[in-house]
C-alpha cells in the first residue's frame, strides 16, 4: 500500500525468486534487497516506518532489529511487528492489544498487536474459513489418518499426534523431541 501511495519503500527478503517477482510487479519507488543484518542495520537508521513480517512456519520469528539498532533510529519512527504472534522480530517487541496498541522505547513507537486480523474479525474469519474448510471436509470424510496418508498438505499441517510433536520447527522452538509424522500414520 505504501508503494502505491508513492512512498519510498525497501522490500527485504531471503528468497531471490520472490525478490525478482516483486521487482517486476512493484512500482519504481519500491526497491528490493536481499535481507542481511548489515542491510537492516543501515536501513533502520533512516526509516520512518519498519514493518517486520517474518514468518517461519511453526517456529519463533528471528530477532531482526536489536535494541542497539533501535537506538540508532529516528525519534518518532514506528516499528510494526506483524510477527508478534510468533514471538516478534524486534528485540523490544511485546504483544499489545487493539485496545492499547502502542508503546514507546527509546523514542520509537512500537505497534505489536497480537492477532492483527482480529481488527477485521468477520473478513478474516471468512478468509480463514474459505482457506481451511476443504481440508476440514476431507478430514471429516476420510478420518485424520487416511486424510494425512492421501494429502501431503494435510500431513504437513500435523503438529502433534498422540502427544508426539510431528512438526520439526515446533519441536526445535520448544526444545522438545521431534517424531516424523510418517512413523505415526503408517504410509
């Protein structure tokens, strides 16, 4: 949206294919860069707004902006931590609510509302339902085990079966034992 409004925007990612795609479709005022600690350190110093939208499915978000980097930012600048539901990607992030959405650290405003889609509950519920209902129907019709045996997507959605953690990133995030899902569903 900021790009469409004419703001100078830097889009950082680790995925070169995604960066190439964004470079092709975004307007000329949006610049794509490979994400690195050095690039982040450089850009936060001049940024008015930094949106952290890191997602590593099933895992905690990495801390991309440290407290030391925060101290180099302009007073009154804003950090928006979209990754707060996965622990946040800024060292100074702490979950807030829609009722009390912001706080200030070292002159930098933080917006770290957990469950941001809750601000548009009906719309987000409809979107989530449309995305997940086909899987729920498949599980209901076939049973969870057969559905996982026949659908890679459903199998990839397993986190815990019979008390065993079947999603490696979740096991690592909480330092718990990982059990491959295949050993529990009997392909």
